[in-house]
């Protein structure tokens, strides 16, 4: 396997700066889905650190975490940080969810939960030479269409589709186990013929090798990554606190958050 140390470092730098950027943007916008964006940022940083050597199409099924994607696209130079000055404002290209065509990388509108995986399956079936990475949420997996997508992925052996579950164990304003648990998700996926790997979703050294092998065509069958994450990761007073699903950041909270993030 290629020496990935440089990509580990690159992804860590992406994550570091992206957490600072999205925190500042949520403060300025007076709202945003910061909790889930912080939980998924290491996943996105790991994937996009490899973008310079392997091309792929990215589908963010949990579309409310658009901001994490946008600040990641800042890292690779697709947009500038100043392009996000009007995030969440009337007339902006960037509302709370991905809008198809707003950027080169945003090829599908998502945000109505449960639909992104089906779109990714269709794209993967339509062009088996294309690599598709689809990120879904654990709470989103309460949607029946997610499981229909998994069954389709298994039956049609879509090895060119990598699904990553951001398993932060929260959804909206409560914990997933209190709403509709998807415990033992690895066994559930195995029952429909899908191989699933559980990883620490905040460990770059664990995420990048799996994504790299996928991009290298090393998997001959569909693979699902169950990324164990923490909602609000990196800011202590947000971690595992349901109210930070969507909330504005006060001035004193911003100062504390940036101090913890090193910004």
C-alpha cells in the first residue's frame, strides 16, 4: 500500500481548520447544524485528502451537514472561505442543505432524509467505472428508503459505492436509542449481504486506508463503513449534548469553543 503518512497529515490539517471555520460561520450566521457537522468532519477530511490522486463523486445524504462539506471544499480550493460570508442568508447559494449545481461538487440536492443513498445506488449502477462515496446518518437510517438502498446495493453488488454511516448516536434533539435504535447495525447489514467495517470515525489513520483501498478497486464487494463518532466533536460543551443539533453560538460560547479548537 502507498505510504499514506502525508495524507494522514493533510487530513488532520483539513479537520483542524475546518472545525474552526464552521464554528465561526455558525456564529456569524446565527444558526446551523453544528453538532452533526463536527461529527462528520474527520470523515470528509479523510476522503478529500485523497481527492488529488483519485476522483470520486460525493453524495451527502445527511444534507443538513452541508457546512462541513463546504468548509472541506474550501480546503481543496474549490471555493474560498469568503464565499461563505452569506451562508444561511437570503439570496445565498448556500442555505442549510446541498443544492444541485451550486458548486461543481454538489451534483444532487439532499436534505429530505433517506434519499441520498438511493441516488448514490443509481449513479453507481449507471456507471460502474465511477467511484461514489455516500455519507448517511445513523438517525437518517430510521428511514425505510435507506434499507431499500442497502438491499439494492447488495443485490447489484455495487462495489464502486462506498457508504459511510456517521454513527454519532444522536438525531435531532435526542439520542437515537430513545427514538429508534439501530444497534447491532453490523449484523443487520450482514443479514442482507453487506460487509460492514466498524472504525473510529475521528481516527484519520483508520479512515484513510479504508477509503484508499476502495478508491484503488481493492474491494470486490460492496462495503459499508460504520464510523463511530461524537456529535459536537472537538468542543467539550457541545459533545453529546442534544441541543447542539442546530443552534446559534453566543459570543462567550464562541470564545470558549475557539480556545478549545486552537483557533
